[in-house]
C-alpha cells in the first residue's frame, strides 16, 4: 500500500467552493483501479490549508493509472485553480510501526 500526501493551500475566500468542488471530484479518483480511500482534513491553525491523504495499492496506480486518465483531466479542471502555491505530492510506503 502507498500513501499519497499533499498539503493543499487554497486561495483565501475559496474554501467553501473548494470543498464543494472536491465533493464533486471525489468519485473521479474513487473510480480509479488501485484506489483504496482518501481523507481531506482542514488545518486547525491556518484557514485555507488542507491535508490530502490518498491510499493506493501501488505507486503506478496513482502516477500512471490515475494521472494519465481522462478522470484526472476532469479532476484537474475541478480543483487545480484553487491552489496557491501548487502543492507538492509525496508518496510513502508501509508504516514501520
């Protein structure tokens, strides 16, 4: 299992629109082969900041399967204009504890 993690900094005043767009975009990623689940959590200390965690069966399920799909193009159109700056995505392996 791979854990994808990103800090999403949403443009000020766009939080509600982002959350609505994310609800619309969620089925796009959920339909991807290898998708296990996700969570998006708002930061308590900083308005407009969210933590995105996505679980995948493999790295390729995310980087090739989802990112090279038509679903990703729709995802990008729904969400990418909210971010400032654009997030860095990292991938992590299995828990060591």
